[in-house]
């Protein structure tokens, strides 16, 4: 959510000389994306986004992300399409950092999506899963169940300073999740971070999905569980069954959920909430002095976990199939 | 250089409903401007900049700034043109803050302008002064000679921690400036902050001037002196006579400098350097914890002051008239 690197006009012009997108007309640093520096570019060929990849994105993962966006865009998904330079690659270097130019997508993120927006999001997510079916690269999900206990151990000693009892209930949840984590579900490329700020709408239609820098290979239904958490709860933990039911139905209408996926949904939703509670908790306890980015509240996900603990069936999430 | 206020899509849509610029297509927070929150807006009518005025801009000054931009744009200057809403005003409120929409200007700021860019800037600055001649509002320059001693007093005790001897030489400079500050020069609307990041170029042509939030009523030649300081020195204090000479000549070709203005130029340049040294010094000594903005180095202007102290004649700045 910040611009970490200043790019001089000279460095930018030299970089753009390798691309066939015409002369530079305007460049503005924009507050978008979590870990990278992003710039709005206007050139003679139109509007683009320039991204400089900062430290927290592993450089060896970039070909997966860049090739995935290209693959999905060619398959018709509304997502940023990487622009190749004259050497035929979409990954260059600028100011000492890996850098890429992607197409600009119109659309606005919604602060308070309603059930129909959630239905549209479910359908778009299923479309993403379909479009990624024949993508040949793989990337393990390094924030799945196996990563949660080590994350928790970093925060365990201080967890109760954030909320009384947080350490004990997290420990108990982890025991359940590790013992019962669903395996063998239909898998492929998932977005793994499809929060509202990564989905653009024009009117009530999804116009674009962005920020594929957590994408990986994992169970499709886990991706749905992440978005259920992100879109269907208020910050105070209030669950909106109408939104969740619409999202699941929207998904199912495009890619039919298998019975095993439906059965696994409560556990997947609980795991997804755990994943975000834990990364937020670690970030919360480790805010560097002078940080540009305000840490997100881990307790929003602790409150979702309270809901998930009580859920036993996909019907608790509005599934009516 | 940051976005200080989050604007929800709902608040933005409600705000835009008062404007005749079509539906919202995209909105990105941008890292532009010093003290305000700025957003790139794409609507059915084109590209715009939305500005939310944060605390450091005095609300009672906003009509001056907004009306000035409108006046200059109507006079043909390439500057942001405020967009009026359906009530006929260009100043609204959004998220509890005064807010305005202005037209988007193409162009890129130069990191290292050459002499020909400086000539073009001089001509553009003279054009601004001509275009503002018949603007009826006035705003005192509250960062002119009378403000410098009070600023210095805020920093005097700590000045030598920034550079040895800084307090003594600043005190001596202030004595000279206060005793000899030029009065009675041709005056009118000046930009008062025309640094390279506030001037856009397309190719070698000036395509736009932005950020009028220090504009005020003062001597035209003082504005030229500010830009001479900003454009014609390196950070280490090296002076580029070719750039300065080109800027003055470019200015003089559009608006003929009077002999009194030429004679006053060394003192005006010294005062302009003092003004930026002092505001930077105060900011440098008062960085709030967790600040979003890196303070600028006051010593860049201390080094310019060393040059100005030795200058006695406009010819020292490349004037050849």
C-alpha cells in the first residue's frame, strides 16, 4: 500500500525503450498491492501498471506469477496481462529490482459488497479455477496447514497480550486442523488472497481480479473458503449467511462442487481463518518502527474462528445444494 | 507523498453523483503532492485527479487556490482545471475533508533537467505570471522574509546538531536579508514552489504545472529565484550557470525583466534558499514517529546559500541582458 522505490524518469524511459508501448505520457506511484511498488503508467498505447517487486516477494516465484497472469488472461479471465518486452520476456529489471508491466484494468473495489456481488465473486472465482486448469507450472502453498504451527510458535508467548485466551484457543484449533485437514480434494491454481480489494467491479459486474502474488497450487474449495471469510463477515465477526450462500451458489453454477468439497467446507473455512489470523498476529506483534503500513487486526479472524468452531455442515454457510 | 485518507467506493460514488463526469471506472490513491491525499480517477468522461485537503492546508485558503487554477486554466495555462459540481462550486466535502476534482494532466517530471528544459521552465513561469495578472484575489506570502526569523528561532538551539556553524551563519544571513530585502518589485500571483516535481514535460516541452498550494501574491522575480534554486543546483551545491542563464533568458523572452528585478536577483535567490533551508530544518528536527514522509535535507539549501553569499550581480546567475 505504498511506493517503496523512487523511479527516475530517465531510468523509466530506458526501461520502457525495451517495450513497444509508445512514448511515456504520465507515471504516478499508486497505493495498491501489499508488498510491491506500483505505478500507473499512461503511454501512447494506453494505460498500464508497472510493478517493482520488493523484498517480500521471492524472486524465484515471479515466473510462476507472471506466467500465470498471462495464461489466465489468454484464457479470457479479466486479470492483468503481462506485457512482453522486445526480448519476449515479461519480467525485466528497473532500479535494481525485478519489474513487470501489466495491462490496466478498470473497476473499483467495493467496501461493502452485497449478496449479489458475492454471487458474482463466486462465479468469477470458479472461472479463475477453470481458466487455470491447464496451467503447467506448480507452486506449493507455503501458507497452508503445515505452516501454521511454526507461525503460531513465533507469536504464542505474546498472543494473550492481544486478546486473553488467544494462545489456548489457537492451540486447540491447530490440534483439530492438523488432525482433520481435508486432503485429496480437486486442486489446481488458486488465488489464495481474493479479498475485496483484489476484485474490481463496474456496476454490479466483476471487471477484474488482481494481485496474484499469493497464488499457488492447492484445493479449489480452500480458495472459496478464503473468500467466504473475506467477504461474508463483518469486522465484529457477524456472519452474513445470505452473502455466503450466494457466493457458494455462484461458484457452483460455474464449476460444480463435488460432495467431498461441500463436506470439507467448514474445516476449510476454519483453516482459512486460522491462516489469516496467524499471519496478521505475527505482523501485529512485529511492526517495525516507522512502518509505512498499518498492520491488520488479527482479532477480526479470531472472531471468525469462533463462528467456524460451531459450524459442522456446509449448510451453516448457506449451502442449499 | 502519500494517501492519508481512505475513501470508500460508496462515499466516492455519493460525492461523484454531484458531478457531470459520468460513472466511476477506476480510482487509485497516488503518491503525489506533499500534504494532501490524491487519487487518480478514471470516469466515463476521462481522467481526473481527486484531492482531499488534509490538515496542513488552511481551509480558508482553498478558495484562493481553486479559483486561481480555474483562472489560469481559462487563461490558457496548462494547469489542473477544477471541475465544478452541479451546484456550480469546485470545492466539495468528502470523508469529512474539503475535496476537489481537477483535470488530469499528462506529462512526466524530470529528475535531471538540462539547460533547454530550464529555458522552457522559465518561459512557462513567465506565462504563469502573465496569466495571473488579472486574477482578483490576494493571498499574502506567509513564508516570506518576515516569517524566517520566527522559523529560525524554532530550530536555532538544535541547528548545530545538523551541521556545525549552521546557527551562526543563518543568523548572519537573516540579518542581511532583513536589512536588504527588495521591496516594490513588480508583483502578482506567484507559484512559490515550482520544483521539478511540480512541472510536467512531454518530450522537451512543458506540458503542465501543478500543485498551486503555496501560491500567493508576491514579487514575480522571487518566483524565478525559487526555481533557480530548485532547478540549477545539484544536491552537493554545484551551480549550473548554463541552466540558470537559460531559465532567466527563457523567462525574459516572455515577460521582460525590469532593471530593478535584475538587480534584486542575487538577494531574492539568497532569500529563496533561506526559506527552503528553514522550513526543511524545522521539519528535519521535528519528524514525528512513524512519519509517512521522509524529511528533505536542509543542508542542500545551506550549500546553495554559500553560493548566494558570494554572488553580487545577476551576471553571476548567467544573466546576459
